[in-house]
C-alpha cells in the first residue's frame, strides 16, 4: 500500500529505535535516507537489507517528483534523516508536503529526538516549551532573535554545533543577562553523555575551562523568562546610576556597585560608565 513513512531513528545509541520502526524499514519498497552511509549502519545493525536511495536538502527538488511517482505506482517509502526525528531541523518538508498535495498517506513512526530527550530531563519544572532549533549563524541576526525571545515564558529548546556554542552563549549573556538558567545536554545517549545545569555565566566559565568539552553534539534548554528584570531594563537602571554618581564616586567604584546591583557583564558596565565619566 502506497504510504510515506517518516521514521525516527536513534540520536546516538543504535538500540534507541522502536520495533515498529524496524518493521517498517524492513517491509518498505524503498528507504530514502539523508545519508545512506549513516542509515546503512542502522540497517546493518538490525539485519535489514532494504533498497536505499539518498534524499537530502541539496537533491530534494530532483528527488521529490521521482519519489512521488513511485508512491503513485503503489510503492511504500520510508524516509530517515541522519539522526532522530525527520523534519525537526532536518530535511523532508517538501516530500511530506507533496504527499499531502497528492493524497498519499503520510505516517509518522515516532521515536528519538534530541530535543525531546533533553526536555525530558529539564530541571525547570517546565511543562511548556518553544522549539527554536538552530539560531541564525551570524551574531547580529542571532542577537536580534534572542531579543525577540527575551520575554518568552516557556522553556526554549535550541540546537547548536560545537563550532558556534561559545559565541551563542556569549550572545545569550549579552541579551538575556548572566543569571538566566540553562541546561546543556551533550552527546545524549552516547558514551560521553554530559548534562550541565547552571546560569549562563557559569556555563561560559565551564566551557572555557574545559569542564564541558567542545566536542560532539549539543542541545540547550533555556529557562523561560520568569519576570526577573531583563538585561535591557537593568542596563537602563545602571545608566541612571552612572549619571547620578559620576560627580561623587570614582568610575571604578561605580562599576563595582553597578555590577553588584545589576549583575551585568563587567565589560558592558565599563563601557557604559566611560560614556558618563568622559563628559563630566
Ligand atoms: N532531527 C534531529 C532530532 O530529532 O533531534 C536533529 C537534527 S539536527 C540537524 C542535529 C542537531 O541535533 C545537532 O547539531 C545537535 O544540536 C542535536 N543533536 C542530535 N543528536 C544529539 C545528541 N545525541 N546529543 C545532543 N544533541 C544532539
């Protein structure tokens, strides 16, 4: 029976796959895989020898009509991404959409996802979340998105690569402040699995002193805004403080005081104070 199966696969541990997923992968006419070498490891580990083709974001335009034709001929196809649940920061959207447009049944075969695995162990007592996946790679756009998320009260789930993790944490400190709580989950379900729960400032220190190795894959869960003062508001208040103190307290003491009161990054406060003290 012609069906497109969207099959979740493990995010590291090859045993994290459902019996139903294995059954489907075994019985379909074709497995479309984001990376056939990655999928082959899973299939081989479970003794499955189904026919495979590659389907990824760079060949989707070409493959969509071909796969649609096979489905319309009555074949069944399973799509698997490299890891976890397809379409979750992964390709597959256009294929799913095309199937809806042509009345081809689409069936989800649920299973692992890094986002859900991390959320299932979040320390925030959070029952609601917003899934953001990857934020923009460039700092200006990333900060803009973080500003839009500043007042989000739900927990925020983020993916990030090891190459940009430090930059992301630094931008989060700039926009959200050092105190915001965060959970980092590294290499979930794998040998070097690590979970770290702290403030953004503590996370930055732990990344810099190698308590958290910058290797492997990372999910971050940011605590939602709990109403404590936003970074923007605290900066506004620090600005007023410098304005008031510039004639009666040294710049250094004023920065110390502002840091104690507003818990803002020292460099940010120094730059703000300098503006007031230069003109006085
Ligand atoms: N579709 C996948 C899912 O359901 O989780 C996500 C695919 S996305 C291209 C890959 C990102 O997921 C990685 O950069 C990382 O942020 C996260 N990720 C995947 N596997 C992970 C793991 N075992 N531990 C932590 N994060 C993981």
